[in-house]
């Protein structure tokens, strides 16, 4: 589950584009090891990692020719490599601004060094400026349109496209006024395929447009494994997570948060509201046996501390709260972060029985320090109690030397292998990596 950000940057130099489009390793600028402090906070069992630390210096990743990798949108582990999706050199002018599709796919080794990079420009979908979502597949990975459209693309483990685009739903002509066109989608892998939640609307889109929400499972070749199941007639910003046949979808409807829990074997999902005070809910799998949860960015108020909030859900999709609480506004996970999130972007996923969160926050690294960007990694236990009551380990990282702050937007991704992790932090100007260790 990721909170998405949408940064922009200037086009790369033509020479760098020519060198990098065909692949090849680039160089990395190395700086001193960042400052880092860790703390463990007592909660219920099970335990979390007893140590998180930065292993070595930070590096700024560059393409062949020295141009930086800019505008990371997402990253995915594929085998023993990492695939990063970032800004293409291709640019168009939209509303007077230069806009780049995020269609450069770069392969890093498991230590974060650049192996190759391919700039696909607009060849994946002509004129498409919406976002994509990467999902692992048996032969590499797939990419799904998460904005308008429903195209499925296949790539091998080296990020080379395999075959052509597949339309998961029939393409609709821009001039059509009678057909439902795919507007937003989100996917989650589960077993032999992936679940996809998609909103549909009639064209043209206006401020009165209503969006129908459907849930369907596809195999990796784009064939439907279930019929599309309608779960809302007025939905925005759908998200989905899946584990062991259990599917959890979330969206906004009428200014409120909604979830649909579909336990394995049940004939239809259980749909109800969730008290996030209007914040967009993000579903996440909390174990490999079908335990699900929801995260959201809460606003501070007289009754809520705000920050990153989260709850586990029971089998009916009802929030698991401490015995003395009924208000979800108290379920903060970021009370020990000593900073506030600076962008809508948050990285969250399951790893070896713990929930791992990563974010860029604004705060003072130490008492008396100026306010600036601090990287936060949090490991949270996953048990039977409320998420807010679990034991947690928090690592706060401050970059040292030059370029210690990030640009207008910052995207953070924590890539976890069996024996180490790679932390990637990017903005519209650069991509920084650090190696992590845990015990």
C-alpha cells in the first residue's frame, strides 16, 4: 500500500537521454553516513525488530552520463533486483507546465546499484499522463493503468516489455456518451492473479459525474477469474489489498470512508463505513493468512492527535480498538515520530510478521536543531490487540552534509530482502539510497 505523490521536474539533457535509454550501469555519488537514532516502545506482543540501522553511507543514484534519476513514483522487488519507475525524459506542456510520464524503468541490484535503465516515454500508452501501478508476476512484473484506462502491460525481470498492451475492460472512445469508461484503478496480487477495483463513469466527465465501483479478479494474462462485482454506485479513489483469498477494498463515498471486506468463501463482500473523519483509507494485508487493516492520514483536532492512523479489522471488516475506545481518531501510529508528514506519500507493507512504515516528516532531529526533513522507519508488531497498542521500533534518520532536504514532493520506498533492506528516497531532483540492516 502506498500513498501516492505527483511531483514534476525539468527534462534531462539530450545527451544523458541518449546514453541512458538503452540501459547500462550508472555511477553513484557517496556521502557520509546519515545520523540515525532508534528507540523501542513497549506494547503488546509479538515483538518487532530489536534493531534497525543504516548500514554505510548514502548514495545519490545517477544514470550513465551522470544525470540523476528523478521523480520516482514507485519501486518493486523483482527476484533479487529492484525496479524503480520514475520520470521519463519525454515531456509535454500541460497548462503551461512541463509534465513527464513516469515511464522510465530502472533496474537496481539488491544493494541499490544501477544495473540498467529504459525510458519508455509515451510508447506504453500514447499521450497518457496518469499513474501506473507495478505488481509482481510469475515471469517478472506487470504494470496497470491506475488513472483513466485499464491497460495491462507485461515486463520481464530486467524491465523489458513483453508483448503488447491488454485492455482489461473495453476501451471507450473519448467521444462516447453511452459507455462506461474506466477512471481509477488499484490492484493487489493474490495467488494465481490479482484483484482490481475500478471506478467507471460516462463521458464527458463533469463536476456532477457519478462513479460506479467494481471489483474483479484477473489472471496475469488479463482473463477474468470472477465476474466484475459492483460494490458502490458513487465512489472515488479506490484501493485494494488481498491476502490468502481475503480481499479488502476501500474508497471515499459522499465525503466519508467506506470499506468492503470479502472473506474467503463468502458470497459477497461486507460493506460499511469507517470513521476516518473523511480521510482516504488505504487497505493493507497484516499477515499471510488473511488478516487485514486500514491506514489513513488523520488531521489533528481537539479529539484526535492526527498523523498516521491505523487499525486492524476483524473478519467482518470492523475496526479492532482498545477496550476503552470507540473513536478511531485515537488510533495513531506516529506519536513517537517527532514530526508531521510533509506529503501524501507513505510506504507500508508486511515483512516477517511486522508492519513496516516509512515516511518523510518535518521536525527537529534533536532538541535545538532547526526544523527540516527527517526520515522515519517504524516497525509495528501485528497481534490480536489494536495496532496502536502493539510494540514498535522507530528509527529516525537525518541526512548529513549537503542536500539534506528534499524538494516539493518526496517519495520513500523501503525494499526488504531476507538479510537487509534498501531505502530509496526520491523527489523531482534526485534519488537517494541507503542500505538498512535489522536483526
